[in-house]
């Protein structure tokens, strides 16, 4: 649902300027920056638009999987009738020094489910900016394996997986 209204290339110091932008009314605008395979974004509220200065932090990119580690992994089960709903909350951290964003076109977070889910898997990611962003998982090389290619920025990123299985007690997970 996002329609680009303008594009611009930064100068050597990362500065940019837009001219003659269409009015957005009272709607927020999303400023997006693409750099070395990672996309960074920042909402711009109507009262912030105009001729003021704005900053958006970007990082050099790295492709080493060792830049990222799992800090927490919690799994919640909710049996309901003939359905077992599963929610996985994963916190990954990127403590790279100097700080870099982990990018990998083959997937920055690969995962395998214990069986074929009923209706696929829903994935959302919440980065340091705090806004959940839906991701489309791509099937992996092995059965029930997937990956997302969301750039993992420095510090913490939360990944949420939701899926369901046919359920009958007892159930082995």
C-alpha cells in the first residue's frame, strides 16, 4: 500500500534534498534508504515535513552469519479444538564491532518447523525502530525449512513466527 512519491541520491556526505513534493495532508510519509542490500526506514509525521533536517541511521553491511546470535527463543502452544496454534518469539542480537547490518540474500534468519503447518507460516519482524513488519518466508532446501531476508541491524531484532497444526491429544511436538 505504499506509493513512492519521489526518489533522491545522497551526496558524498549522505545529504539529500527533495523539491516540489506533493502534499501528504495529515498522513505520515515513510522515508526509505537503501544501502548495501539493506533498507532503512523512518516515518515522517505531517508536522515534521517541510524544510527541516532529518536524520536516518545506516550501517555498513556484513555477510557473516556469525554477526548474529539468538538471545532468546520462547515457544507458546495454544490447543483449541482440533487446532494447535504455535507462536515462536525469537530475539536475535547483532553485537558486531564496528556496528554493521547483517544482510544475506539467501536469508538472514533460517528456520525449520517440526512438521508441515496447516496454512503456512506468518512471520513478522520488529527491529530497533519498534515497528512490526510482515515478512514472507521463502521455502528452504529441506522439508519444512524456510528463511526470511530481513536485514538484521545492530542491537536486537525480534522475530515472531505463527503457525498451526491439526491437533488431537496427546500431541508430540
